[in-house]
C-alpha cells in the first residue's frame, strides 16, 4: 500500500528531524566544499541519517563514479526509467505527499519569535497564498491550474500531450504547506485574510504579511527539496555523476538548497520580529516595498515567491484585490535593486495603459520562470492554444535563453492576452 510506504519515507528521519529546532539546525544538514561542491567528510552525510559523510555514503559514491567511468552507457536506461515513472511513483511526488499530506515536515514558523504555539490543534495545512483574497479572486471558486513540476520535460512528451504538464487543483489544496500552527496561522495574517481586511492598501503590516507568505513557502519548499535530494541518493547512487563518471549537478544543487535555506531563515525571523512589534505598538518596518497597480480588471495568475534580483532576495506576490497588484518587497542591506527602481519609474511616468503592460511583460516572464508557487485561472487557461501551453511550460522550466526571439514574440502576445485578459497590441 502506497499509504504505508509514504509514511515510511520519513520514519527513518524522525529521530533527527522532529521539532522546529531540528529543521532549523544547520548542523543537521551536510556541508559542501565551496570549490568542488563535494560533501565534506566530517559533516553530516547527504542521506540525512546523521552519520558523518566519510563513514556513511562516501564509499558507495566512489563506487558509483568508478562504475560509470568503466561502463559508459550501461546505467542510462535504468536512470531514464527511474525519472520517467508515473507521477505517483516519482520520488519527488512521494516526498511531497509524505511532507504535506501526511505532515511529516511540520513546524510552526512563528515558534521562535512568538512562542506559545497552539499544540493542542497541532500544525495545520496553511495556505501560502491567501485563500480569499488571492485564490478565490483568481478562480471565482473554481479549481485553479498549476504547473506539474514533477515531470521531466522532453520535446516528444510535451508535443504529444501537454495536459500532463499541468494540474487542475481545488483551491483548498493549492499552495499548501504545514508551516504554522492554527493560532499563528490566523493571528499573523489577520491584516490580509480576515474579513474586512482583505482589500490591499499597501500598509507596512500588509506588506510584511504578504512577504511572510512568500518566505514561509520558500523555506518549506527548500526543506522538502533537501529531503528529496536525500531520498534520491538513497534510491539511486548514480545520480551524483554524469554518464561518463564526471560530477553531475547533484551536489551543487544540494549545496545551493541548504545555503539558501540558511540565508532565508534569518530574514524570516526579522520579518516575524517586525510583525510582532507592528502588531503591538507604533513601529517602523525596514522592508522596502514596490507596488505595481495594474490598469486592468484582474490578472489571471497568482503567486507568492522568493526571487533573487541583483543578489538580493525579494518577496514577490501577485494578487487580485480590488485591483490586481504586483508587490515586491525586500530588505535593503547596502543597496536598492536598480532594475526594479528603473522599471517602476518608467511604469509610473507612462500614461498609456497598454504601454505600461508592455513594460511589465519581461518582469512577468521572469516570474513565470522562477515561480513554483504559482496558479492560473482555469477558464482563461483552457482558451490557450496547445502551442502556447507548451511554450509556457518550457519558459517556466528552462527559461528563455534557448528559445528563438521570433518564437517568443509570437507566443508572448497570446500569453499576454491570457494573463491580462485583453489584447494589448499597440
Ligand atoms: Zn549516508
Ligand atoms: Zn505557532
């Protein structure tokens, strides 16, 4: 039974990863050489079982490299099969199910700063996109459309049946994590979720609450991804090397996930501390926020995501309140984000609404490329041609570097009509 197996995925980690403190303890995760990205011998092993790398999987990894060097091509078919399995069999979807549905990765993000969590009710499934203001206004109560990120895209499959690469999701299941207790999930987001508070007016407190949605999603997702990397290597040691035995992207990606997790963590604490002060007294927020109010009725997409611009981690939300907004927030350490300031200046000084939407387009494309926590209106999505759906998926998964400009221009017009809900040809 799959149910049993899913629970099994996490049973072996339970003695190491159980509480909030465990998930946010840097020592529970591996460290990598900054040069080669290879795991450091005396640190925790990449399989996350708590032993040092040199005493755990290192020997197995050396064997894998040796085998692939000496037997080129032999493992390829096995690996292809492994990645092309049905969605429910893929390790990535098993880990997601075990983490979210079965609450195996569960903690309250407010534990350290607010304390006094609602343990009686245990951790709840919380929406990292607000249910009313964002999801209902996007969907009118219907399902929403999300990318199926578990699939490995290849040209044949994309052109044969593009519907496999998207999922219809009931809004109660969209953008769900297990990252707040019931009490804090209600209290902390009162200014953007409680009835009567749902109209966005750009107050400091609302901007922090939206940013908190984005960062708590991203942190949860990073942790889940780290467990995915651990499961992947437990199931197939060959993932660490390329067909010729050279190092694959595996360790570099793993390193990047852990590093980003611990760049985000202090920012989450900062946000929670500011929110705590703002809720109890007149206080100032250090969060910089840039708002684009769109000159249309609504935008057919919603997202809440952390995206890096000019080496600064930004918290981006796209919402449909009374008007549609793109809200970009960040903590200005030493500098502002120049490209976003420029865009904002150009946007505000322009009086032609269609031109404004053109100006925003490259920024929105960037969001399509970098977002995981992103959803579309279903009716509008089904009006898209299959070619545009293929294009959108490729942009999302691989970026635009390899797509010819003519092809982009051609499909961008259709995508703009889809997202903006109007024809913006000048
Ligand atoms: Zn190990
Ligand atoms: Zn709590």
